[in-house]
C-alpha cells in the first residue's frame, strides 16, 4: 500500500507490552516476528521496491529501539530487501524535539 516507510525510534516487537504471546493479531503487527517467515515473492518484491528508513538514537530509552533496528536490518538483508538504518548520537533523546528534526531530514532525503 505504501512505497515509503519511516520509523523514528520505534519498537518493532511488542514483547514489552504483551509478553511472549504471539496470537495472530500480535504476530502480524510485530515485524521482527513475521518478517523472518515471509517467503512470498510478491510481498518481498514490493518491499524491495520501497524506501525503508529506520532511525534510532543512542540516548536514554533508545536501547530497545536500536536493537530492533539492527535486527530488522539483519532480517531484511537476508531477504535482499534494502533499508537505511540511521543511528543518531548519544545526545538524541526519545522525544518529539528530535522527531521534529528527523522527519524533515528524511523527507528532504526522499525529495519530498
């Protein structure tokens, strides 16, 4: 449905909120759970044509988001799906002032 995905300091798994349960509605909303199992060429080709940008900082509260970003890169790389993992500095906090800087930066990069 979309050809661009930008995530700013996002968790890509829901374990923190729902534990280890992976009922269907949780599984399909947990990219780190369903992407390793995804083999459908149609979906993978769509992902390969998309811009996927994952941004995480290294400041307080970002450890889990940074780990998820690196894991996503591993999964997508194994499926030949390009993505841009952009890691910002230790001064970057998990908060709106940084997201307000990051979104224009990425939109400019995309030519939007």
